[in-house]
C-alpha cells in the first residue's frame, strides 16, 4: 500500500462514502466499528478503491490517529 495518509482525497472519501454492502451497508466508512475493520484485515480487503479506503481507515484507527477523522468530519460535513 502506498502512503494513504498523503492522499487527501482518500481521507475525505472515508468520511463521505457509505459502506455499499454487508451488515453496515449505508453507514459512513469512518463510522464503521473497529472490529469490522479487523475482520477485513484478517479476511482480506475488498478490491479497488473501497479496499484502499478501508485499509487506510484501519491504519488510522490502529495508529491512534482518530483526530484526523474528527477534523475531516467537521470540514467536510460527514
């Protein structure tokens, strides 16, 4: 994975986009529970941009960078 935290667009998309399928369909990606991200980590990320966003969110959560998401939610109306 490239440096996702350097891609401002992917961070904005994480707070704007909804999960398109599964138990949390319709919930904003940034609001997915950590255990759900851990499940994807163990099972494998979805392909494409969605997988990149979920993996980036997982890194943000596991590295304690929650403040990034809170600031983006304020600025981008999530």
